């Protein structure tokens, strides 16, 4: 039976009583301190006051050492667990404040640090308030000695979400101790708790303070928590900074570290460093095989970086160690192979994955279908597309568009239209590129009615159709399908679709070329009504058709087209064929006035083209005098500046290689007349005279001169004669008549030469010639 214990009497005088209380030293003890010597005798009484027993006393009893509790008639010491439970009970009862301090201070014997740690360990971890209060009371007691075990227990019990300030205060107090290195568990617990609970700034702040102070006390699990937090927040560069500090401090990397760092290095683009750490991980003892996530990231990054051999090697190793490739990894490898142009290898891997039971993802299906379609394997792409639909995947508009466009590019009308209708039935709206590809295919196949239907559906979908319709019209024009082009233009007009003047001009020229003059006139009227200006090149091309025309009815239509052009050259042509009474000026003055109005900076090449065709027409009409006036004025305006060369007494030459047949004949007659005047009137006789004709005009000029028994000898591209022989030839009356009046007839022969031997008068050639640059001077 336990009895109440009381102090009865002291057997020594008071002066001889040394009070030896709890040790004041700051040593950390793991057991109860040895009791000091007794200085007095204490009698223990029962409730009636009788003496039960006596024992040395006059000092505080040490739990677990002094026999202070009776069980029956035997005295036993107070057990340390019971004393620790008493401390814990007081902390749980009063929790905090002065009441707790008073209760703890009233204990019959003060606890020691080891007893405090035992009591703190027994407190519930769910409520850190009693522990905080108990430690706070103990820290002001003279017997308290800081302990790494106690501080680390406190740090582990404090939740960073609600007690972050207490954790940081504990960290500061620990750093302020003289021997900070003796508290590694506390420092690790604080940093790890902050990092684990996502408090990035406090955790990294504590890490920097330890690093700057030169302490190398952090352990692997603490580094891992900090690395995980930084990588989760996307701060890979800070994580690599922590990794460098971990390596320099000599801290060993465990499996968790490798699992964190290797994928992070790979994703950050440091592929070589990631592979080096991965190889190091495989060689370390005690570390098992890498996880499927690490393998997957390495395969994905290597494939996207174009290192396909390394990616395939890593993929094979991943499968060999027993991991199952995820759809993401498989997609990355197949996509890398396809993008590198290795579609066969990609499809082999695809089939291998299918045989392994892997169900392809939507993205993988889409990528493989589009890759096969773009590579021209339309049968394979169509089959995979069907498998994709059977697997329950709904194709995207991009996949539909790719298949439709590739079939359209291959000219497979049925397959392309079937996919187009399937796309519309699925409720997906075709894109602009899809409509364009379909329309181009239908235009090339000359399926005008179906193209018109698709174009109207394109308009109903909200896309602008003017440009696309004009492109289709241009396809018909370039293909030479003028009738289809006219039909398509009529459809555009009925649908309210307008085209540009350039295409109208191209279609007009195509109609003129194919002889559809009745259809050409409305086109030119539309062109002029659209505020487009008929330039000199276009007018000359119409005139060239008139020169070549051999049907009287067509000639009237072409003349009517010339009048529709409203070009100033047409007024000039009309005035040229009227008499001087209507013109009220001589022909030469009239021609000079027209040529003075030409902008030679912009229209020099067009003016040369006009002169060539006009001279052809005038020669055909027998208007030799008017033709010679045209040539004379053209030469005066330096349109053919290098045609005539006077090399003093050595050689005179005329170059007609770049002229039409009519222009060459007129130039020859006019220039020989000039040579005759110089030789007969001024007495200047050159050594030789050359007529440079080229292979095309050689026979035309030679035949004309041969009828007059000229001394010119015909070579490959030149007609040449000595100056003396030409002088004697000039003295003949028939030559004088030839040079002054007109060339002999045979217009039918000349026009045959014009149509067959001289291509520069063909309008389709001239109308497409590039005008001289605006920067080029006359």
C-alpha cells in the first residue's frame, strides 16, 4: 500500500546542510544523474503521524535513483517512465501558459534532459502545442541542455503549414548554438519539413544559409525533398544548383535522387549529362533498375532531339528489363522515325507494338495515318484510318484534311470526294486548304460542274472564294481549255463572283489565240470597263492577229476589237490611212507627233514591238511610203539605235536580226537609200557593206535583192559586198527606182514568210514578253 511521504525531522544542524540540487552543468546525459551525498536524515510518517522509516535526505529526490515510494513496507525509487508520464500529463492538462509553468515548477524533483526527452516522445504527434510549451519551459531552466534528439523531435512534430515561424525560429536558434555541427538531425528535419510541405522560399533560404556558412550537414533525403520541390515548381536551374552542392559536399546519391535528376536533366536539354548520370545509376550497387518513367523520358527526349539510334537503343533496353512502353513513349519513337524520313522503321515498330498488345493512342493513330498519307502510301493510310475509326477514335479535322488533300494531289477523285462527304457527314467543317486541294483536283480533271458545287459549299462554310475561283479560271487558261475557261467565267458571273483584270486579260489573249474573236470582244469590253488600261503591248498583239488573219469576216471582228480598246494607237492607225486633207498635216509630221507622245522610259520595248508589227501590216497593205516614214521616225527616236553603223571608210552595216519581215524589208530599202546618197552625193565609199540578217531573214532579204542583180553575197547570217561594187550597182536606174519608189510585189510570198519564218510577230510571244525595266534608260 502506497503511503503519503512527508519530511519529519532533520538530524543535522541547519548550518551543516549543503543544498545539492539538480546538476547545473550543460552536459547531455542519457540516464539519471548519480545522486549526490546525503546531508540529513528524513523520517517518513504515515497518516496518523507515526514514523514509518528514516532515510538520508536534505536534497531533492532523483526519480529512478532514490527510494521515495513505499509499496507495502518496501521503499522503491520513482520509475523514470512514471516521472516522464507525470511531465507529459501536466503538459497535456495545462497545455500552455503560467499554469503549466507553475505546475512544472512545483514538482518535488526537477527533471533532467533525458527525462524531458522521454516525456516529449510520449506526447501525441497530432497536437504540437503541449510539446512546444514543455520545451519552452525547459529551455529557461538551469538544468536544460540542448539536445539534437529533442530539437529534431520538435521539428518533426511541427507542421510547416501552421508552425512555419516556429520551425524557422528553431532553425535560427540551432545555428546560434556554439556547436551547430552537433545538430545534424535538427537541421535536416527543418529543411526537409519545409521542402516536403511545399514552402519553397523558406526551404531554399535555409539551404542557402547552411551553404554560405559552410555546413555540410544535410543528408540525402533532405536534398531529395528540396530537389523534388524545385523541379515541381519548374525551377530546374535551381535544382541543378542544389545538385552541384550535393555532389561537392560528398553526399551520396540514392535511387530517389537519380529518379529525380536524370529526367530533369533530359528535359532541360542536357542530354549528355542525363545519360552520364543514367549510366552511373546502373553501375551503382544497391540501386535497382531504373523506373519506366526514367526510361520513358530518356527515350522521348532522345527521339525528339533526333538521336534516333540512341532512342531505339534505350527503348530496346527498356523492354529488355521488363518495362512496358507507354503510348507516349511509343508515339515519341515512331514520330521521331517518321520525321526523320524512316517511315519503314517506324511502321515496323508500330507493328511490333501492336503484336505486343499495345493499344495505340489517338495521337499515335493520327500521326501514323498522316505520315503514310503524306508519303504517298494512300492505301496504307486508308486502312489505318479505318482501323482508327473501328477503335473508337474520332478523327480530327486535320486527319480528314490530310487524307483528302493527299488523295486530291494524287488525282484520286472518287476517294477524295468520298472522304470529303464523310467529313461533312461527321459534322466537321473542312478547312480552306481542303477546299482548295479539292477544287484544284477537279479543275485539273476538268470536272467543272462538280467544282462549281464544291465552290458554293466552300462559300456556304464562310470562306472567301474569289481568289480560289480565279485560280481555277487561271488553271483552265494555262491548260489551253479556253472553252472551259469561258464556261467557268460565266458561272462566276452567275454566282456573283468577280475576278481581277489580269485574269480577264489572260483569257482575252487565250481567246484571240484560239480564234474565238466573238468571245474575246466582251472580255475586252469588261477589261476596259473595269478601269484597266489597254497598254501598247496588248493593242499590238491584237494588231498582230489582224496581220496574220486570212479571213475577211474575222478581220472585221478584229478591227472592231481594236476600236473597243480605245488606245491612242488606234486613233493613230486611223489617221495614218486617211488623206492629208483629213489629217491636215503630212504623214511624216503626223508620225513624229505620235511617237513624241510615247513614254520611252516605260514603253520602249513595247514601242519596238509596235513598230515591227505595224511595218508588217503596212507592207501587206502596200503602204511603202508610210512604212518608210514609220521606220525613219523610229530610228530618229533611237528605238533601233544600233541597227545602222557607219565605220568611216572601212565598213557600213545594217543589222535587221531583231526586226520583223516587213520591218527588215523597209529598213533594208531605207538604209540602202541612205548609203546611196552618201556614196553618190558625198563621194564616201567604204571598203564593204554588210547586211546582218541572221538565219531567219537571210533568204527574204536575199530574194528581194537578187531580183535586182545585187552584188551582195549570201553567207550564213550576213549579206556582204565590196563598196565599189555596191557603188556601181547604185548607179543602175532600176536600183534607183527600187530605192525611191517601192519594192516589187509578190505580197503573197512575203506574207508566207511573215507567218512561217518570223515568230516575233506572233501575239502569244510578244504579249508575254517582259517590258524593259523602268530604271533602264533609252
